[in-house]
């Protein structure tokens, strides 16, 4: 762990090939002082055994490309206060298979345009928070779908065109019913749906003429 007053990461650290934890964080006493130089982090790829990296309060705006070589690095949770970053536009964490949930309050990021995956969890964000994220674009994956959905949450989002729904064993038709996407959708993938019936919006005559933009529909490992 670096001291509060160090602004450069000692070169000797990059030779610690077996290092598993690197804490570059600064305490609140130092939060308004000059931050760690991002250039120092370009040598991260040397720490091939690194599993934990903490950059709290360093003011670093972007991680260097070298971080993609840290194949043992694990991301389990995002900061609980991420919902306070109301001007946030892009939140990408593709390949972070260890991520367990998204923090509650993510619905506050109403200007968010990119979200790699929305993970439903009892400990984190509820699926209902998606209702406020109507600026999401491109592709959206919703995983671990379960629980109770009280109202339609995707119908008003006209910007994302590829939707992937990943249910868990507890999923029921009532949940699927309220996940109706906007008619602009081009691709829909449904994984692990075990309900006994399809939602009404996928049945005729509701389906006919509604999703005219849809090019691909896939059900994968479904038991319906």
C-alpha cells in the first residue's frame, strides 16, 4: 500500500511478479491533493498474479489498456455510491464474470448510454431500476432475472436494439410479461426460461405487426 504522500508508484513494485494485492488508494485527508500519475499504471501488465487493485480517491479517469492482461483480476462489486455520478454515460465491464450485483441507486444514472450487463440481485439493484434508464443504447444483457416486477420496465426504451434476457430457476411468466421491449428491437435472446407459458406480447395477435424491426429471436435452454 502506498503512503498518503506518494505521488509516484515505486518502480520496484513492478518487479513483484507474485504480488496479489495493490492498494493505491488515498485517505480522505489527501483527496484534494494531486493524484497518482496515470502513466505509472501502464506497467500494470507486469503484475501477472494481481487479484485485487484498489484505486480509491486517486482521481484516475481512465485505466490503461494494459489492465486487460491481468487475467486473475476479479471484480465482485461496484461502489455503492455510483448512483451519485449523475453525468455518467458509459459503464462497461464485459468479461467480469465475478461481478455479483450492481449497487442500488443505479436508476439515478438517467443519462447512462452504455451498460454491459444488468445483474438482478437481492443484495443490489432491483430489476425495476431499469425503468429509469431510458437512454441505454446498443445491446443490453439482463441476467439472473427473478423476483417480482410491478410494472413494465423496458417498453419506453427505443434506443437499444439487442436484448438478452437470462432467467434463473425462479423465473415465472408474470416476470417475463413485464419485460416487453420497445418495437424498435432487432434481436432478442432468451436464456433459461422455465415458465409454462410465453408472455401475452409474444402471442398472436399481439405479436403480429408489432415487432416489425425484429431480425432474430432465440430461445436457449428453455423448458417451455
